C-alpha cells in the first residue's frame, strides 16, 4: 500500500507546488484515503 500512497503524494504535490502546506496535507490525506479505499477494492488496477 506504500506504493499507492506514494503515487497519491506525487499526484498531489506535482500539479500544485504553490499550494499551502495545509492544503497539501489535506489533499494528501484525501488522496491517500481514496487511493487506499480503491486499492482495497480494485487492487493495483487503480494505478
């Protein structure tokens, strides 16, 4: 699942490098949560 989280982190950090740390943290948390839920149901297919 670490790989899934890393993918989410990359997707969030790259398109919005000017965002505040708070927004990044919130988006990372959301992305990681959504990715985790998808990974639980779809496996690596979501990547």
